[in-house]
C-alpha cells in the first residue's frame, strides 16, 4: 500500500510538471475583420501608445532579405517597448531578451487582419525561474490589452 | 524522503527539458562582434536585418548599460518555409540573436528553438534546419 502511495506521489509530481508546461498557449491571437493592414497598423500604434509603450518600428516580414519591391505586402511586424520594464527585466535576468523588444505580427487575408504574438509567459515557463514568471504574465496581460484595444 | 527527492528531481527535469538556446562567445568589442557576425551570416546565406541597440537606448534614457544588443537575422526562403510548414513560425522571423558584452567577451545566443520544436512537431524538420544553420553561424562567429 505504501509503495502504491509513493508511486502515485511520483506520478502526481511529474504530472504537475507536465501541466505547468502546458498551461500557457504558445501564441496570443486576435482577428480584426473587415479592415486593411494599414488601418489595423494605425490602430495598433495608437493602442501601443495608450498602454505606455513606445512604438519602435514596423517592417515587412522579409524586409532587408529581399529587394524592397519584392517585400511581402500581407505580413508586417510592429516592434515596440517600454524602457522602464525593459530595464527592470534585464536587471532580473538576461534571458528576458528572448521576449524583447515586444513584437506583433500582422497577417492580412480576405477575412481581415490577424494579430499574432508569441506568449512571453509560454517562453518563460521553460526558464525554471519562478521569480521571472510574474513579469512575463504582466507582459502577456499588456499584450492582450493592446490586442483587445486594436480589435475594437 | 527518497520518494520526495525522486519526485522533485523528475519535476525539475521535466520543467527544464527543452531549454537549450545556442550560444557562442569570443573576446572583442561589440562592434567587432557585429562585424564578425555579419560575415558569418553571409557565409550561410543569411542577412543581418536589424540591430536593436538596447544598450544605447537605455543609456540615452538614463538607465544603466546592460551591455546588450539584439540582432535580427534571416534569409529569404524562411518566409516560404514557414508558410509551408506552419504559419505560426512566421512569429520567429526574422530570427533573434542576443549579443551580450561581458568583460571583454561578446556572447551571442539564440532563442530556444527546441521549445518550438517540441510544441509543433509537424514543423520539426524546418525548425531543426534553422537551428542547425544558427549553430553553424555561431560556430563561424566563434572561430577555430
């Protein structure tokens, strides 16, 4: 009986570890129907500013990899950051560079524009650094708020 | 007690599985590192898309210098490869490399593609190719 209990305990711990890894989705997405890439980029830029982030730049996904006239017109990346948060994150752990600067990928289709972000809380789950997880969860919430405002 | 230790070890091992960013370092300045990285990228058909001077940006705003720059790199075919294998991979492009200036050594490290490979097995082949290319680039950077 004791052996069975011990085995169950081991499985429970291992299972919890697996659940912890699977808890966060890899990507955060929002669909903005009926709007063009330029319109959504403009809305996104405003949402970035209203959440105390600084717009850094936007580019085609293949910018500087192909001649300008060949660049993809339907996939764009917008970069932004909050320098206070960046400084705090880097003081905590240099692995946080894997989630900076903030970037959102915009993909235009017949249905509208899809906004996609790599979830920083998913990235940080792999670091085995519980002290960093609250920062990444906050960053995730900021992303969600920006996506939400952009999609209104 | 042994059971607890075994359970703890299993938990820690499971949590750490897959965390394997690539890295290489050598002596030199940040500028030299960027020059050498550019050459290494070109040797493997990659382009240096953009350098984000985090160090200068923070210094300019009154923060301390973290000694960090981020380089975005890629090659033309990666967009098509991502679309064919799994459009989610577009979010990795251009790929990110972190340059860290640490007492005269500049260490360059990649994002953790193993984590992506584990979560998107159908794109594993493409991700492995990209990881192999980054490993070759970093090996070139580090030199003999």
